[in-house]
């Protein structure tokens, strides 16, 4: 993140674990990830964990 990498988390998953607020406090963009398909179609590179 310090070097400009966008860090995002799936809201559905993070809500399930009760950590959405904590992730947002850390600077992680928390949102529903149905749009990952669109990213792949655009040829974006992603690292998922």
C-alpha cells in the first residue's frame, strides 16, 4: 500500500468474519467483489490472497 498497490477486500467475506471495519481502518478498500470479473476482462493484473 505504501508503494501504491491497491489493497481491496470482499465485503461479503469480511462481513462474515466481522472484520470489515478493522480492514477499513487499516486503509483497505472493502467492497463487494462481483466486479472482479470485469477487472479480468479488462486485462488487469491481480494478486489475491
